[in-house]
């Protein structure tokens, strides 16, 4: 029982810090924020809670270009991301031609229940003007 309670507290802490983060963050980054404010949470626990939030549809996860797993508290429903690889600013992109393309290509190959993940990385306007 005490274990359940502690897990709930940790889940809430991870959820709250994820919601405050600007754009996508790694487990390591969230872990540093939590440790800085005096939390005794472990890195493995941060990872596990992020995975659970993602599983529950409360967070999105993606892999950065250098292979790191990143997480973000997102709106629900299917969407894509446009991410600045310099500052991490993230825009949610709702509908696009990708939807129609994906189901057409799937159908052409006899596949059904097609799912896709499309995330775009670039440099945002603000970072570009800084360069
Ligand atoms: Zn998202
Ligand atoms: Zn930027
Ligand atoms: Zn899509």
C-alpha cells in the first residue's frame, strides 16, 4: 500500500514537470529538474513513469535524430510534430497529406489498420535569425 502511494506521488511529479517543459525533453533532463528541487526520485523511476504516461496516451514520445528517447505532454488525438533541433520548440501539426498517403500506400500493399509516425525536425525562425 505504501508502495502504491509512493508510485502515485512519483507519477504526479513526473507528469507535472513534463507539462511545464518546453517541447520534448529526455528522461535525463526531467530527472535533473526533479533532483534539483530536492526529489529523491531515481532515473529508472522517471523512465518507467514516462513510459507509462506514453502508454496511457498522456504523453508523446519520439526518438531524436541522435537516437535519444524524448517525451512531451501533448494534446490527445493523432498529430505530428515539427521540432526545432536547436531550441526544442515544438509545434503540433494536425492534418496533412500524410494521412491520405499512408492509407493509400497501405491499401496498395493489402495492409489494413495502418498507423504512422511522422515527425519533422528543422530550425525555427527564432533560432535562424540568431545565427
Ligand atoms: Zn504530440
Ligand atoms: Zn529554435
Ligand atoms: Zn498522421
